[in-house]
């Protein structure tokens, strides 16, 4: 298991109501925020490797955009790291940017 000092592997999953133009704007904004911290692995799921401070900032930014009456946000901290916590079936879209990018 690869450990990174002071970093947490997390999964961010969200469901934003898109029935209104405002909801569609929130959806775009949530995705944009998540892209600043990690990578999309499914339509509304991102995997991120963040410091504790970045985790707090990410949560703050997302909660600031979301409508708690309409939307849902889940942040999962993978205490054992991504490699030990995630089981993938089918195509894995994750790219490990800590390893050499050789295709």
C-alpha cells in the first residue's frame, strides 16, 4: 500500500437536482469544484487525494454551492487508501498521477 504523508484519498459523490436552470448551474459548478481537487471516475463521482486542509476547503466550497433542500453530497474518506479500499469492475477511468504516465 502506497501512503502519502498528510493526504487522504476520498470519494466525492453528488446528486444535484437539474429540473431548473439554477439546478443545472449548480451541477456544473459542483463538477468544476471537484475537478480542482481530483478526477472524475463516473458521471457524479470523483476520486481525490487531498490534505486535511484541502478536504475542509473542498467540503466548504461544495456546501456553499449546493442547495441542501434539493441536492445531496457524500464524501467518503478511504482510510486504507484507494488501492486497499476500492474494488473496480469494468473499465477503470482512474489515472494515478503519482506514477509515471506511460501508455
